[in-house]
C-alpha cells in the first residue's frame, strides 16, 4: 500500500507516453486481443482496464486521471451503466466515510494533539534510565502520530525529533545509532495504515470487501487492527533488541535523556488543550460506536436504529455538532473547511476504480478470476496454510521493494482470495482477514528502492543512509520484519 500520488510535474513527455500506453490497454486491448484462458470478450476488455490501471499507477501517471479513465472505460465498454457506476462510486458509504473521517483527522492534526501524545510517551517514568525502553517508546510515539500525520509532515516531525534527541546525546552523523535510528523512525510511519476507517487503507479494505462478497465473507476491520498493533509493537521491541545485541549499536547515551532537553518539544504543551480534547473525544466516540455495532447481535432490541448511522455517517456527527457550538465567536470545528481539506479527489477516484474493478474481477461470467488463479496456482495453490502465509510474506515483501504497494495489493488480491476461500470450503483452517492483512501490510513495507514506495524517498535521501548500510543492515531489518510478520500471521490464523 502507498500514499496517493498527485499530479506529476516532472518528465511530462515520458508521462504522456506512459499515459497513452495505459489508455491503449484500457480502451483497445479488448478490441484486438482474442479470448483466451476461458475469459469472455467482455472479460478481455475488463482485463485491459485492470492492466491499464495497474500500469499507470506503477509508472507514476496522475492517479486521479488514471482512476477516472478506468471508470469511464467500464461504461464505454458497456459493463456498467453510467447511473449504476455513479451510484456505486459517489453514492458509496466508503466514499463518504473517507471524507468525513478524513475531516476529523485533519482537525486532530491541526490541534497538535499527536505532538502532545508523543511528548507524554517519552516523558513516562519507565523510560528514564532505560535506553532500550526509551527507543521503543520513540518508535511507538512515531507510530501513533502517523495515524493522523502522514507524508512530508510526518517525516519532518519524526526525523526532526530523532535528530534533536541524537544532538542532545552527542551522536554524530556517521554513528551507527543515526543510521539505525532514522531507519527505525521510518518504520514507525506505518501507523498510517492502522485505522481502516480513513485514508488509503479504507480504499484497500473496500477492495477486499468487494472481492470477498461473492464468497459470503467480509473483511474484519477490528481483527485487522489487532493484527496491526501486535505486528508493529512486536517488531519495535524486536528491533530495539537487535539494535543492542545483534547490531551492537551503542544506545547507552539515551539513559539520561529528558523530554525538556529535546528541542523539538520546546513549543509543545505538556497538557491537552480544549480543542485537542474535543478532537480526541470525537475520534474515540466514533470508534466506540463502530466497536459497539460490531459487538451487538442483530437480535438486540433497537439494533436497526442503533446501526442506522453505520460506518460512514457516524463520522459526520461530531462535525455537525461542533460546527454549531462556538468558542470565542468561532465554531469549534469549521466543518466546511475541514471537509474541503479532507476531500482528496485522487483518493475518491481511486475508491471508485478499485471498488468497481473488485466487483468485475469476481464476476464469474467474465472469467478473469478463474484465469488469474490458474496462472498463479503453481505458486500459491495446493499449499498448506503455513506455507501459503510464508510464501505471501516472502513474495510480497521482496517484490514490493521494486513494485509500488498499491499495484501489488491490487494484483495479488484477486489471486489470493479465491485460493483462500477454496481452502476454507475444503475445511482447511485459514482466515481470509488474516491472509489479506498480511498482503496489505507486507505490500507497504518498502525502503530499498524508490520505485517500491513514494515515502522511501524520505529515507533514501538522507546522507546517513549509504548503500552499504542499506543493502546489508537494511536488508537484515527487512528480514526481521518478515520473521515477525510470519509469526504473527501464524499465531492469529491459529486462534481466530
């Protein structure tokens, strides 16, 4: 998985050529390519849209235009009617959830609440005199902050915080502590995928649902969150141990560090302001509601009424309430401005393209699904549960170093879902949520090459991170991640 890519401004000539190639696949592939692999003629056309969208996403074409062109192709090929496509895209609850939940996250980010969270974590008594625990808390703080603060803003904050700590402790740029510390802070950025009710992960989860629906299953968002927490908290702990005992990095200087010595926290308050409390409370309220409707049985009195706001409109409640209530002559939440900032149209378009593509891929009359499974069955089919999870972890984590995570997730899901659901029908114990969580998580962990991740540029551009370190110690860190991810996947598949 990866952050969305906005309009490309460099190398426009090459981008135009790549865009034309993508368009050729979307609109003309089905006209010139004969049927094969049991696919119908319409299946060939939709496969062309699938290939075109993956290609354009992979090579850095404008995401909004790519997604919109894919949506138009569905209609022009006659697979969807215009009204059907619009209602399934713009009228989707996932689209409104992305915007409303995104607006609440924008408010939280504007209040600076996550900075206070980070300061409080690093000020806990348990961190004093314990450099290993301090380093763990630093990574955990970054993880929590990244649930709301993403992209350049996060890396400016996280790397700035780490550099401020290193400066106080007397570390120099060429020290191993700087190299490992920056890479570890980069791994803490994956908190942006923790909450499946907002951001890009919402798009991916919607794609998972559309793929699982024909088989009678639904992606379990709460299980996904638990797996994410266990994976990353475990990884942070293991990485700190590796830092000290395996890589022999001197972290003893962190022993006497105090939060008031950290320059990055000079302007950060010690307590949460009124606005921060409102933002945190609103977010907790929405999450509590979602957890409640997940737990309540359908036979519970008033269940239909309680669930009426569902996963999309509940996020609009605090926006509506606190847009009315004023403080110092201004609304506590300026909802129109927040919604404007949260309406990221490339993401909205991507939701539509992935949702409609997911539905098409599971249409048995097209034959796309059965063809994909037959092609990749020698690799993924006929495996035991443990072997399938191991292959997924190794294959996806390695490939995503050079292939964009969005592309990999889009390509792997239609292949893995039928295999997993087929195994379940045979009575084999394997959970689709666990497997798809492994796919999406592994597809996001990329830092060896810039082609694997837009965010990788932030770590690869650091002068401390030389190629020798990256392809020795960096690869070792990646191996540690794969071991932890595999262990967590096996554990959760056994207990759910």
